[in-house]
């Protein structure tokens, strides 16, 4: 039986692959017809290296914090996020994070007031908390109530608007369901309804309910048009489509990523979410060697001995 730490590591690898793979489609997305034709033909992006973005950088922070404490302690996670940004700010961080994270470098505990002060005092309802949280869902897959509480806590450090929190909860619950060893993959609609049932009321949950109601033959393009694919960079505009794709391809990370990429939009983030969820179940099984060779490596500590204590609980 996989430990929590192993499940979270597998999720992170899937997330990073999705992030790096999805990022490759941004140049072509300006010509959506050509991009979709290439995706449908499954033409592997030709670039020799596939760097990952802030999605993976922040997911690495979540896993590092979990390994250090066995749970999320928000002041530590705020510091880890700030340190990651300071070490490599060119990963494509959004405006809100470029404002917030330097402040948290000076005083990590200030997240309690600084995160709420973003965007005119409403807090961020963006997709940033959702894009990084799948490894946490995999870590706590044996305790769904803890998944929900801990996911909400990770979100509030940077995305304290209720929709930003709801997006993180939904993705973490989906990853927990995917990682659960006794859970056989079921119908996509049932998966999405189960996730919606644990997501706080609001636009994210409504989007998941809508996703569950889409006909079985819905194409990725049609699903993206119905649900949103991150063009507005909001959780409610991103999470339902990414989880729709994950639910459709619970046993194949590669198929899930091709499906998600076809929706275009904020394609690195949608693919990161999908990859983190499906990867929590499959790991990197079935991924072409070419993809693995091209994806930017993760830090050595992810697969080796962490410099922090690894307090993963048994799954």
C-alpha cells in the first residue's frame, strides 16, 4: 500500500508534467485551429526541454511543508512560498503573487492580513490555490475531512476569497479520491458529483455540477466553452473543466493531458490540475519516455531524502 508521501510525490510528478506539457501550447494557442489540429493528431511538442512554471514551483512548496510537519502549518507554508519566489521569480507568477510573496518574505505571518487585502480587499478568487494543491489531497487521501480543512488552509495564505478556497478544496478532494487505493474508477459524472458534494457552495461547485451533467460524447472544446478553461484565470473558470477532463481519463495521465490541452485557455494550469489529480492514481505509468526526458527535472529531494523531516503517514 502506498504511503501518503508516495501518493503525494506521484501527484506532484503528474502536476509538473501537465504544467510543462501545457505550457508548450501557449504559442500555438494564438491560432486555436492549428493548435487543436496538432493536439487531436497528438503531435508531441517539439521543444527539446519543457520547463515548468509557478504552478509546479508552488506545489513543490506544498510538498516541502507537508514533509516538514506532516500537515500544513500556514506560517511555514507562507515562508516556503516566499522563499521559492525569491529564489526564482521568473516562473510566471501572477500579479497578485508578485505583490504578496515579497511581503511574506519579510513577515510570513502577515498572510493573515496581506492576502485579504489583495484585489481591493476581496482577496484573490484566482486559480492559483487550485493549481498547486493536488499533492496535498493525495497526502491525506485516507482522511477526507482533513483534506478539506487542510486544502482550505493552504488556499487562504494567498487566495482567501471563498471561490479561491473552493477551487483548492475541489481539486484536493479529487486528488484524494484518485489516490485512494480501494477506489475503482467509476463514471465521470459520479466522480464529479462526489467532488461537488464536498466543495463549498458557489460558482466552483455549480461548475462541477454542470460538468457532471454534460453528455458523455461532449468534446473537450465544447466542454471548455461550457465550463471555461481558465481564460479569466479564476477558480470557477478553471477547476470544473480540468476536473471534467481528469474524471474522463482516470486511468491514463497521457490521455487526460491531451484532452485538457484541447480546451486551450490557461492550458498550463488546467493541465497541471488534471495531471496532479490523475497522477495521484497512476503516477507516471504509461508516459512516453520522450516526455519524461524533456520535462524539466524536479529537485532531487522529491524522489530522494528530503532535507526536511518526512512525516508522511501510512495510506
